[in-house]
């Protein structure tokens, strides 16, 4: 990922909503070396901040609503969450939640693109987002999986002004000339019940070790470690509560 700090339109944060926050904290601490801090304030709802050193890299939260799936979510930085939501609906998307103020940290909203993928918007207040990208244990890439790639590309380029580069087999998203993610067209290999979704990839020093550690920690390997032609070494994994995520070797080119 060629984005190294939160920038307008780019990914700025990832958050896990899970059925068992305590077990999730143990799993990811072992896997990525995180140091987890749970906010003790009642109004924070048990929100846990994961750090690498002093840098914030992700959050773990309990499920807040009936029917909410156990899943990782990706947030994109915007200067004005209310204005961004108006752009979302004008481009054919939908508002799922908010916008709401999150204490003094910032303003937050949940949206859905026209193909069904859910994502979040973050207007920074006291908290800008992740303090590091691309280092082992931090966010290193984001990927949209959808059955309607053309419609998705039209939506995101309209709402965020993203660039789309690369070949038709794997278009890559960028902001300000810096690529940060890609687009996968879901085909018949994907079960019908799997909806369009955003998948975060975390950078790791060794993809094979991360896959082994995932199974050792009670998780599942969904896609075995693979070196893509002229690309990174990656794997797709699932944690013990069911959240999917990817890993990619730190330092590999997109």
C-alpha cells in the first residue's frame, strides 16, 4: 500500500466487530503482536484499541446490533462525513448508520455501496486514524470483492475521486496517485450467500507463519499462502469467531 498515513479518500482505519472481544484480543495479540487497551469509560462500550508500540493500528468492539455479522470493517477518511453521505446516496449507495459523533475522537458513519458492500466513513477529530501502515501487524492493503465491478468502480470514483489503474483482471484503487487496494470480481467460485464486502490485508513478516499461527490459534486458512505472479505473497484467513482477513508479506509490491 503506497499510502503511509490517513489521507482524504484513503483507508484510515480497520475495526473488528466480534461476538467475543476477549477471545479476539487474545487471538490477534498472538498473531500480530498487538498491545490492546480497552477504554474503561462506560460510554465507550468496551472499545479496544490495538497498538504496535505507541501507534494505533486497529480496534476491536462487541457487536452492537441484532444481525450484525462478525467481520472486519474498513473506514475511509473524509473531511466532512455529512457531505460524504450525501455523495454516497447521490451515487446510488445507502446510509446504514449515522453520522454520529464518537466522543471527541471524530464523526462516524456506515454506508453501503450499490453492490452491497458495507464500509465506514471517518471524519477525524482528536483521532486521525491508524498511526502506521505497511509494517508487520498493521494494515497493508484493502480489497473490494463484488459481483458488479463496473458499478462499484463508478460509485467509488464518483464518491471519493479514486483512480483506477492496473489491468482488467485486478484493477487497483488509488488516491493522489498512491495505490492502496484492489478490486476482485466475484465469480461462481464464491458461494451465492457471500455478499460483496471489503477485506483488509495486514502486513506480516512471513505469510506462511501467519497461516500456521492462525490455525494454531483456532482459526482457519481460507486461501493457502500463495505468491501471485509479479505480485505479493498473500493468504486469506478466518479468525475463531468467523471474521475474514488477509495477510500479505510486508515490503512486497502490489
